[in-house]
């Protein structure tokens, strides 16, 4: 490990978005704690104003430092450019600055590896130019999503029209059969969209990594895990190192005893007053907002279900469901924009999660043993929803037509139903144990991470 007393150093580049930054930072903390590494976490300027970012970065241990790349001009991009295109373009335009930063890190530290996530694969060029030994692609998603990206170039060539028009589900090695409409990232559902070509380009470059680090674990996708674990010429090694999530302990105490814990959110105080496992938590992630008519069906559906609920609303509105807030005052709480999700999921009053199936929310739900109602919106959330409902059996998925009766029924079933709901709750309890098992000392995630580091430098002498 030692090289003139200098610890090994890892540079990590996170795509804008807390959902990418948080698991990468958890990986950084593990590399520091288990392998004595120091880490520089690089982020983009577009993220610098995110309110959650600052608090999050100050909670990192001293061995994980942070640097923001200089801003780049994106004003020429169409104002309605898809988020995937924005993220990838910001990365591409930041490459010269990144090359300089990596060269400087190479000069001043013992830089052994560069890790980035899938929207920044172009950054591998800068890492190669800077002479960084190992290039790892972090997948903040499932092995199903990775499989899809690995097969995308051949799928694009073999599927003549749009994926959503496929008459039969896609059958990829080890994956659950995936209907065309759910099969791909939303950006890939329209061949005329600029994001389409960009995603295909990213997929073509995936194999420039020498290692894939996937934030998943075997219990939720065992068949695809065993397929990808078989070494295959031309395919980077695949390691499942999950589920990496921010833990409630990290959030409440920070990593330093010197810092006072942040004030407790009002919604947690509200949860304190509710019976055990009685509340369904409703949230659509950091970016998900529903059209007004779906907001109305959801409001009426929650009311009809008779279940207590905690609903994070990105644009609070009482439109179309007049009197809803007043009528549900005793049983429901609506919170604008943001709640400390991990603490909500860890709270004993929470008993289920109606979720957009973002990957971090999915992992957080499983780690906390929460059965899910799946309401995917965009990105790869539909794929996650298929996997969770058809593959794992940890969620009940809502039908395409979301009406108050079906919403109410799914919510009741997941919370207290004796049929499918009971099976989902039992499965989630089983998966929760497997998640804890993966993360314990000697568990699969820790063994995989040790394998990654060993691969960086055989004999541990990296
Ligand atoms: N999150 C949170 N409070 C909120 C909404 C989201 O703490 O009110 C966190 C959530 O715990 C998760 C991340 O933000 O870690 C969202 O990531 P995910 O992949 O689920 O969805 P995305 O926001 O990327 O669609």
C-alpha cells in the first residue's frame, strides 16, 4: 500500500444530480475507510447551487476532498434539451478542465484510478491522457440497466422502429422479459430526439472502461448477476458493490462528532405521532412532477385508500381535488419539494413507499424493508418498475391508466393486503436481510470492492 508514505488516490467525477453524487461519495468513503485511499470528488459547476450539495459535502470525511470544475457555457443548447443531453454536454465541454485537474492530481498524488458514471464516459479520454492507470465506470443503476446499455448498439441495429412498438418483450441474457415501452431509458424511445444518438454514443463507449462498478446486489437480480460475472472477452469486469446508500446515521450525526446535527424536519415529528407502519410515503424523486390531472387522481386515490400518507409535492396544488388538504388533515401530510427521505424510510411509522422507482429510492426502500407501489415517470424508471414488480416481487406496479380506484387499491394492498400485498411485504423483508448481508464485513459487496482494489494493483500494492 505504501509508496513513499503516500496513500493511493482516486479521482471521481459525478454527473450533476444528487442521485449520482451520493452513491459515488459512499464509494469514496468506503475506499478511504477500508483501503486507506484518499479521494477527490469532482463535480460540475451547474450543481454548485443545489441547496442539498453544500450540507452533503461538508459531511464527508477529510480523506474525501471536493473540487468543482469551472463553469462551461451551455446557453446555445435548446431550452427544452433533455436532461441526459445537458449532463453529457456539460461533461464533454468540461473535458479540457478535467484533463488539467487530473494531470495536477497525477503530479501531486499517487493517482491510481479514475471513476465516473455513465453520462461522463467521454471523460475516460482525459483520464487516459493524464496517464491514470485504471478507468472505472460507476453504474448508479441496476445490472438490468447495464445489460441494456451493453446490448444497445446491436438492438439499435436490429430493431427497425421505435422500441415502444416492439410486439414482444425484449429478452436479454439473465434479465426479466421487458416490454418495449419499458425496455429503455426514456431518451431512447424517440429516434428523432438528439438525446437518442447521444445515449447510443455513450453505450458504444461503455467498453472503454476496464471495470464496471454497479450499485446493485445479487438478491434482486440473481440471474443477470451470474451472467455478467462470467468473464467475457471485450467486456470489462463487472462488480456489484451495492446497495450503497446514505445511511440515517450519516445524515443525523455527520461524519464528524464536532458538527451539531441538523434540526429535525417537521415531517419526522408528524411521523412520530402516527402508529407503527401505518403511513405510505409518496415521492417522485428530486425531479419528478406530475401533470395536474394525475395529481388529482393521486390525491383522490390516497383519500379513498383510507391510509395515512406523507406526500412530497414538487408543485403543491389543490386544483381539481377541492378540499383534499382539509379533508385529509388528520391522516395525511403534504410537504413541498423535499424531505429527508432516508429518515422517513427508516421511521417506524412508515410502512410503504409509492415511488417513481428512481434507482436510489429503490435501493433505499429495499434497505429499509419498504414494500413499494411503482409509478415510474422517466429515465430508466420504467425498467426498474418491471424488474421490481415482475422480477423481484418487491412492488405492485400501477397500470398505465392511473385512476383513483386503482391507486387506492394498490396502496391498500401494499400496506395491509392479504394477497399480493402480503407476498410483496414478505419478499421485501427477505431482500432487506440480503442487503444487510451484502454490506456486512465479508459480505458480497465488501468482497467485490476488495476485488476491485486488488484488480487495481495485484497484491494490494496499489
Ligand atoms: N431525496 C430526498 N428527499 C426528497 C427527494 C429525494 O432525500 O424529497 C433523495 C432520495 O433519498 C434519493 C435521491 O434524492 O437518494 C433521489 O434519487 P433517485 O435515484 O431515487 O431519483 P432521482 O431524483 O434521480 O429521479
